[in-house]
C-alpha cells in the first residue's frame, strides 16, 4: 500500500520560516520525481518545486531563492525549506510522487498560513 504523508505545516509570521517534510512508503522512492504543490482558496493547484531522480530541481518563479527542495532516498523523504515567507504563500501544500501516469501518488496536504 502506497502512503505519502506530509508534515510540518502551521502558522508563521511574514518573514518567517517553515520546513515541510514528506515521507513516502510502498514505492521505490529513488525512481520517483517528487514534487511539492500548493492550493490556495479559490485558486488552482500549482507546482511549487520538484526534484527529479537525479536531484535536479525546479521552482515556481515566485518562490525561487526563498524555497529549497531536497530529498533523502535512504529515508524516503522529501523536504521543502521555506524562508522569507509571505502572506501569499498561504495554502495547503501537497506532496506528490510521480513516475508515470499510472504511478502518481498524492499526500493529504498540510496547511501553511502566513499571517501576523
């Protein structure tokens, strides 16, 4: 059974930091591209950051330089370090494990709220 579980969300003031973690089980983790997505109220889900099996990364323009994605294949985890947070980063953040269309798994999401 595949499980993708996010943790680390919460309430933080503007300018603050949070670190999200995602643990995956039931898959050969090293073969999957891992992604972080977010969805704010009334908006479509958007890709925030991805890290490939070769550890290449790509970021949403608005988070470039503030967010860092990393993975630990031995622990089967992927993390998203978020610095200099802004109110517009408020959203539910989702972890995604993707290998191909038939092998695409999502976590349940974790809420990040940036507010004073």
